[in-house]
């Protein structure tokens, strides 16, 4: 009571003297200052459940600093602040008197990068947008492009697995009309896959590259949408060279159509 009385007197004096803003900037809100005076300062914050988000980001989002008193800290306010962070799915906040706050977080797991209309978003496994892509930590996530591609990411990852030795050469997958995928290779080449049997088509691509090194040829696109043939689009230079060669020696038999 004595501390409270003198704190009230000090508060009135600061208010009337016009020094309240200076006091708050230096010592924090008056009630928190009083709490620290009686030994209930916030000295320890224990954070568990984090993997992607950093501790300093959690503290900043929660609005915690050395001017806070545990006695007057609103745990519901801290929880709501934390759950507004896109990476955080849920938060639990508990006071452990006299000087500790325990925070337990459940994060949303970044699953893929989704490109739509020129913007990049981090998405979860179910396609929920977590945040804009602004952090290099997520640069190695799979990249999917196009309308609804975020909700079909698992299909794209299955295609990457089917690619085996070529997986590292696939840079992105574009979902076309919400039905089929076109793969973008590391050299800019497009591989068009069928709506049905896409994984089998990727297996054909692996075989073609192993036997004919098709990905290293002067090709702009490979169309695997027909199960009985492969259609390739040559670069302008390669197409001209092929035309000249065919004038001299017609090609017969089965193979790759152009």
C-alpha cells in the first residue's frame, strides 16, 4: 500500500508537470514501473516450439522488453499478438512468478513458394498462404506457378520424386488450367506433361535424357502429352540446321517428332 501511495503521488506529479511522455520513454508505463519496483519485473522469457521463426522475432511480435512487469502483463494480449504472425498457427502464454514468462508456439510449416501474378508467397502444405516471400531462409522450397497451384503442390512434389536423377534440374512447376503441369528446367526448357499419367511421362523424360541427352540439345520445349510419341520444339538455329540436313538425307522410321 505504501508503494502504491507513493507511486500514485509520483504519477500525479509527472502528469501535472508534463513529464509523463519522458518518463514512459525511459521507464515504461507507470503501472509496469511500479510492478518492477516490487520485484515483479520480466526477467526471463522461455520460448518453445520454434524452428523457422527466431526468438528475437517472437519477442518483438509479443511486444516484450525490459520495461514490462510480469504483474501487469496481459497474457491474452500477448497470445493474440503472436497469433497474428503468419508463421505462427497457435500460441500459449503462461506467467511463472515472480519473473518468468513461458511461451509455447505451434508454427505453420513452410511447404512451398507460390508465384501468382508476379508475386511470391510462402504456403503451407494445404495451400494456405503464410506470408509474402521476403526471407532467403525459404529460397530452397519448391516453386509452383499459376492459379490454384498452391493447392496442388503435393502433386508437383510427386513429379519431382518421379524425376529421380533429374530432380535437381527442375526449377519450377506451372499448373496449366488447373489440370496439368509444365516443368521448367534449369536451362529454361519447358517440359509439358499430360493431365493423366504425368508421373509416367516424367519417367519417359528420365529415360530420354539417359539415352539421348535430350535436355542438353538445342530444344526449347518437350511435349510428352501423347503417350506414343515425343514432340520437341527446336531453337531457331537447330530447326534451320535440321531442315538443311533433311533436304540432303530424309529421315525415316520412328523417333522423336519435331
